[in-house]
């Protein structure tokens, strides 16, 4: 890339930022300031011009309530970009928002972005290009399991093995790490979104009630579980009856929601088992001492750690503030870029 003196000058006054470009939420870390943005990865656009009208929380609030001329989309699906131009606009918005209090008219930040470990070179290039088009001076990529492990405080540089299961909105990343490198990994496109769909389908099939994704997500966090709860819960669910077409409400229980989520949770459990099956015996011995760390928003599902511990016969624990592990990992890279740059992923030319 040719040297651009204007970009270089603007870069001197721009901030270094780390981004967790998630299917459900986008989090932004600013070097020296910490996490400054945590907003839904939603964009409201004009159907005709496809111009963005609202981004983040404001756009998510519009979902399911828009007129015919407005559409609310999620430009990241299954951890990868599905709408390039809308993702570019979203990144440009967040980069600009970070620099609102600075004197830089056209910010040119250095950016580190987390990506799923199973993405293709084309998908990596799409993230890189979207970031550069959104105004980044330099863009670096890091695999989300490594970033999550760094953010969770795991000793990734040590010889002994560690394991992280990062359950996001679109993907579940499972990785065994030793000496700063991924020894075995799996990237699974079954995660929070799939669980929401499980709940939508269950309520539709059992009660003939149509509910939206946002309601299903609320039910998941309120009474969803992967393991028997000490005290089972219930909640009221409102939607449209598919037979009469009229509004209706029903009471659903945590037992029912556990049944609804069984399929997706079992796929995650089996994927973790497969990953362990490929790990060297020495690392299995390390994991019997270290346990398995859960990160990502999905780690907050009630009883998930208990379910995995029972199935795997290993200690399973949830990282502190699991939702922010990946973006905190990008922050660790930025804070010590010279020594941490070896964790970054290169792009094939």
C-alpha cells in the first residue's frame, strides 16, 4: 500500500480501537479508555435507497415495528458479513462515535477485529475490506477463541493447555490452546440465534402462537436453562394465535424452554466432546486441573456450565463478564502490540 501522508497525519491523532464485530452485539474498546460501545449489531435502512437511518440500539428498538418503507437488518450473520455495505456503514458509525470527543475530522484509527476461527479467506477479506472502507488506517484480525482466552485471563502463553468455549450470537468457538497457539479448534454455527429460533418454533408448535426473535431472546434470558434449576420458573408470553389471528398470551415454564433448547445445547456439548477427543493426552491432564472456560453471551445461559461439567467430567467455569471477553482480548493486543502481534491472523494475497 502506497504511503499516504494525510492518512498518516490523521492517524497520529486517531485512537487505537479493538472491535468485537458480533452477530448479536458490536463492542468497541479504545486503548487507554476501555470498552466505550456495546450496542446491538442492527441497522435500520430505507428499503428503496438502502441508506442507513438508525444503527445499534435505536435500530433494534425498531425491529418488528417498521413501516413498509423501512427495514431493520442484521448485517452480520453466523459471525460473518452478509451485507457488506451496511456493515461498512455500521463500522463507520461506531468509529465516528468513538472519535466524537477528539479533534480529528476524519479519524484513521488502527483497528483490531475478532473473527470466528472457521471463516474462509474470502470472509476474512470481507471483514478487512469493510474496516478499511469505514476509515481504518490499518486493520488486523484475531481469531475469537484467542481473543476470548486473552480477555478471560487464561495463561495462553504457558506450556500447559487451556480450553475456551466462546458462545456468541451466531457462532460457538471451541479451542484448546497451548504456548500461544491453537492446538485443536472447532467453529460451530449453532449459538444464541439458533437457540432463539428453537424457542420460536417450540411455542409455535405447542401453542400455535407466533412470537418474534426479540421476545424469544427475552424468554431465553429470563427462564431458559440447560440444566435443572433449583426452583423452576414461569413467564407470560404474548403473541398472535396462528389459528384465530388474534392476540393471545400463554404461560410457559423453564422446563418447557429447557426442552426447546435441548437440540442446540446437545450440538454444542458434542462439539466440545469432539474437540477434547482430538486433544493430546498431556493437555487433557492439564484441563483436569484448569477446567474449561466459558465466554461469550451464551455462557450466561442458566445451568450451561453445570450441564457441560456433568457431560464432560471436567470443571467448567464462566469467565468474569463473559460478554466482553473477545473485545477485552483485542484491547490486550492494542496495549502491548509489539509483543502480542503474533496472535494476529494474516491474509493470503
